[in-house]
């Protein structure tokens, strides 16, 4: 089961269905894994996140552009080019809506632990695979 179906965002905190906080570790080892990085090549760009992960059946409905072929690590971030071909989205970007947020699938390892840099976590995200990149008003990574 992927993280998208298991948790919802409450502000910048992940929450379980019962409302309790769930600390998910998104370890750089997983984020910058070459397979994970390649999965963000040539995927849809959306204006805000859709209500669910995209599929071939609905991608056209939400897609305003696409990511580039070259995905690279830039310090603690993933970097790529975006091509946007939607007039309304471009106007919003010109007005300052320029942050991004990645939509992805992942496997959840339910084993809690303590990461030496990030501290306690309840579950760990593994096998991160890109689905879309959303242009948003405020992304967690800026």
C-alpha cells in the first residue's frame, strides 16, 4: 500500500486516519536512489495536486506540462526542468506561484526507528516512484 492512501496532510504533518501524528522517514538514501530519481523523468506536471495519483485514464485532465529528462541531486533537493504549456498556470507562475511538490508512490516499511540525523520515525518510505510534480503555492521543499 502506498503512502498516498495511508496518510493525509494536516498542515505539514502526516496524520493517520484516526488523526494521530505519523512521522514518516523519507531517507536521502531512498530519495536519491538512481531508480527513484529516474522515475521523475518525463512525468506530468499539474497545477496543484489532484485528489489521487494520476493514471493514463486521467492524466490528460490534470496535466499542464511535464518534467524534463535530466533529474539530478542539488544538495538536499531533486532538480529537473519543467515544461508548462497551460496559459492559466503560466499566469499564476508569473504572479509568484513557483513552488513545487512531488506526487509519488512508495512502499511503507512499518518498522519504527531512530535515524541518526532526523530522529524518531514511525514508518519509513521505501521504493519512491514519481507520479507527478505539482506546482503549488507552498511546497515543503520551497
